[in-house]
């Protein structure tokens, strides 16, 4: 593994805040129903073949995408097991991404990685909003170093080699989590249990999948900053008295590129800048990343100004750098040679007063190689990062939306960057999801769930498993709430989403719920497969409530019978379906003798597609009007091509156990 770190831990910047207002800055304990679900993009460099498949070849696109989804599923399983309450949700796979390092062979140098980082941050902003989302680049190799993955602390971009080796416990997804962990603020490679901890680096780390509770909490706290709304629910917000949300607004300014400017004119170029607020009664945290390193001994005069329109009214305040209505300016200055003389103040344009504030923390951004060497090679400095605590009292009363402009200037050469964004201070209720049980015994038990704080009147869809197979839909009511019951038989009938069938002792799956506006929540649910009791006899014949729907079956697997035997016929005249079993190879009866499932191979067609297999679920509830029959039909690929059934209208189902 390899990490590109951008300097000291962010905790150093918080020392300013802690010294001034420790009681007010303690984090709000996260409730158990809070989750951060991060929209994730995967860009595959040209010539790179995920799992050996060519994404640009239509015939190989599906297995290539399946390979990527499997890696994210492995990563999410590790995140879930370690209780990070964080999930990477695949938003898009981009094939044949341009390789910025000639020749275009999927091998990157430092300049190429920096360009893709800058471009990637801009792309995330354009797709998901400022400071949101995460991106992985799949590459073949590097031209200037060794190792399997590269990331920078608290940076939303990670690079992974397609051919990296699999972790013996967590698969290749373990490396994805390792690099994602760096992006979420983890920079510790020497933990109390190095042989087990996933963030431990070195050639010996081929089995570790564990994170400490502190590491899991760090991932969650930083992941919350990369989603579209606060994760504080209404009760927590009220208890804390929070007028703002905890939200990290970031932007990328593409007006200047340090690699395209003459030496000495790019050191004030902004790569990223942003504002975050924990409680606007206390402080805002301003963060700025600068590109380039001034030559040793060359004095600089760098000035960064956050220009805030605190009342969102262009008629008040001054025009600064083309930004109207500026009421406050937060100014940071770096003067001289490294480590510079640093200073900061807040200027009130209304009454023409200046408030001196504590100077910012100056961090060195570095790319560190630490994959297979111990000790690792010497870090390569890339630039600087500034973190400044701005007293909220010096800004006045902020409106719910505060336009912010940022100007970064090298006052020696007068080369400037300009950008603008909006800082939101409103609480947005986070969607929540509740389940009647977190362990479901299939196929006999159903799963009931309720949700709140979704978009009123919008359809809400539930999916299960890494391939996000749909398992139910409902429409949210006027308050954004909904209830949904998911049939345990329907869950059992799925081929469990490209994954192995859950074991008898249970396996964890992600249950995702999302509406059309993108509001989402998820839970981890344990599914158990209780279909081991194979002895019994089931007989049924009759019709269902839908006209023209008929069934007939007779299946037995008695003591010493050598396996299930029998036959099944099903007809749906409305769709021209007639299916007959060829061989019965599965039968299971529940403990009560009231429910059973069976399946096997079959012949027939559905809309021109040949039927290869079937599964059926039946209930014996003492006759017509209460008994039940459901059937699922599959093609040769295992895809469900038909599902029908319901209450038995005429006829009956009879189940017997030995």
C-alpha cells in the first residue's frame, strides 16, 4: 500500500479551537441510526482492463463493471463490519479516461496524478455539489514510484492499481478501504495491533481488515462532510441548539494551473479551499490548499481573502474583487520565506474596523511512499495547506445562505485566483430508516421497514445486495414517511444479487432506500437461509385470483427417498405462459409444517425467453381463500424473467412433514 499524505494530522488545526472553547467544540455523539452514504465515481484510465476485461468493448463491458462492483461490495462489507456507518454508493463508471502522462499506457507520474486530482475535485463538485462525493482512479502502474495505491489525507481522490493483490480476508476491496480511509482522515500506519489493522502498511499486511473504534469514528465524521446534507436529526439539532449544519464546502478553481505558469508565478494558486462550521456560535474553520513550492530563500507575499456577503444582500457592504455586497473579509497573509510569517484578521466593510485573530496553522503537503518499504522513503513536498479558526462573533449574524468569494494573490507577481460558492447554514433533516428486525430467517420471515424525512410524495425504492437489486417500492406521504413490507419468500427467491446464497448462520447485506430526489438511507441486515429441512410431502392444485392462472404440483422427499421427486405445472393464460418442471431438486418445509419451498429445472417460454429454472413458495392455511402459491421463473443466466402468484382462489395446498 502507498499513501500520499498532505502533512500533519488535521487534529493540529483543531488545537486552536480546543484552546479557546473546548466545551463547545466536543462532537455530538452519533446516533445509531445515522449513516453517511457517499456518491462514488470510478474512472478507469485508457488501456486499463478491470479484471482483465475491456470496458470499451461492448461484449466485455458487463463483466468489467461487475468486477468493479464486486470490489466496492468488498469495501463496503469491511466498512460495515467495522461499524463505520459509511457506505460507498457507485454513481458512475467512466471507461477509457484520458491518461495525462505520455505515452498513454495507464502509468502515471506525479504531474499526471496531480492533474487528475485537480480535475477529479472539479468533476465531483459539478456532479454532486461542493465538497461532496469520492473518486477512485484505476491505473496500471506508476512511472516514478512503487506500490499498489496512493491517496492524500482528507482528499477525495484515490489511485489504485488494477492488478493489486487480494487481501486474504477482505479481497481487493481491502486496498480500496485503506486508500479511502486516508481520504477520510486516517494517517496512522503503526497502530497498537499492527498485524490486524487495515491501515497498517508494508508487505506483511495481506490479511488485516480491522479498524479501531477511533478509526471508524474518524471515517464517519469525515464522511458526513462529503454527503449532500447534515446527518444530525431534528432531536440532536434541537438538543445542541445548532443553527448550522456540519458541512464541508469545497471548490476547485480551474482558472490557473500551476504546471502551466512560469516558475515563481504559481505559488498562490488555490487547489482547494473551503469553509466548515460545527456551531456558528463559536467558529468557522477555513481551509486552503496552495499549489507549488517557492524556491528556497525566495521571499513571498501571499494573500488569501474570504469575502463574505453575510446578509446575502448585494446592496450592503462593498465590492471586492468583483464580488458585490461584501460585509466581511477574512484575510490570511504569508510573508517571507518558509515557514513564513503568518497573520490573519477580519475586516468589517460596514464600520471600517479590523479584528486581529489567531494566525492559521501552516501544514506542508507531501506525497509519501510507504507501501512495501520500512522505513518508507523520504516524503516529497508538494505545497502548503492553511487551516484557520475564524471566531463567528467577528462575522456577525449570518443568513441561511452566505455567498462567499475567495481571492488568492501572489503580491510579488500579482497572479490571482478567484472563485465563489455559497455557504449553507440551515439544518436539513437526514432521512432515517427503521427495521422491525435486523436478522431475517429466509424464506419464512418477512422484513418490515419504515422511513422518515424523505421527499414528500416521491416514490421510494428499496434495494438489497451489492448489485442493488430492487426488492420493493412505496410512495412517501406528506411528511416524507413511508412503510414497506418485503416478502421473505421474494428475498429467498432472488439469486441474491450475484453473491453466494446466505449461509444458515447468516450473512450481512446492505438494504438501501433512496427516493427520486437522491435522499437515501441504509441499514445492514443479516439474512439467514433456513431451507435445510428437506423431508416432507407437498401437494397442490387450483387457480389463483388472477383469471387464467392455474397450478398443479406433487413433490415428495420422504425418509430414505434419495432426494426430492415430483412434478410441477404452471399456467398464466394472460401472458401465454405454460411451464412444466423437468426435475425437482430442492424441497424445504418450515418447522410449523405450514410453509414450504421447492424448485428445479423447467421448460417453457416467457416473452420468447426460454425458462431454465423455477422456484416456488407455498402456504397451507387450511384451504381456498387462505392458501398461497408463488412462483419465480429464471433464464439460463439466472435472471428473473417472471414472478406470479398470490392467494389460492379455488383448490388447495397441503403440506405434510414426517
